[in-house]
């Protein structure tokens, strides 16, 4: 009786292919959408996912201004920036940040879900967020992302 031997596939920079996806944020919940985006940026949707290799894809988010928060998060959730100086703490509600800079809501949520190291910063650079329907990445022929 012979033993079956299966070898595990490990991805590396030479074997990974990066695709482009476009995600429409119209009437989508912020946290649920951003967790899916973070998984695609990491490459967790691929069969050959390798944690120490950037196997993720590029993601374009359109209509970031039409994302919704559930419950009272729009009023209660606070985004805090601190300059490091005394009195340098600034707070802003999710509603006002989404009104002022809708891209920042998605960018901050996704960035918090990625690894906090060089690889995570490399993955984060593959995210492109736009408030409206227009984006300058038509040459990359992005496909719509299906959940």
C-alpha cells in the first residue's frame, strides 16, 4: 500500500496574480463592507493564501458617500485624532466625517483591519476609495466584486 503525498502550495511574488475589483458602496453597511474589502486586500479569498506574502487584489470603492451606519453609530461613533501636543486632541462624529470626507471612513476602517507591519502597509496601498461613481482606473479593467 503506497502513501499519498500532497504538497502544500506556497505563494510568492512570482506566482501571485493581482486582479482589480470595483465595489459599489451604495446602501452598504460600513463595517460589513470594509471587512470584505480587507479580506480581498489580504488575499484570503484565494486558495493559495499565504500569510507572509502579498497575494491580495486591488480594490476600487465607489459611492463611498452612500455608505450607511447601523443603529446610532452615525451620531455616537467618534473618530479621534491626536497631534501629540497638549490640547491637540480632535474628535469628530462619523456623520460629520462622512459628510466632510466620505473616503476617510472606508480608509480608516479597512486600515484597522489589515496587519500592522510593512506587509499591511503594502496591502493598504492597493485600496482606492472615491466618493462618487467616477474613478481613473478604467485601463485596469476592474471586475465587479461578488460576495
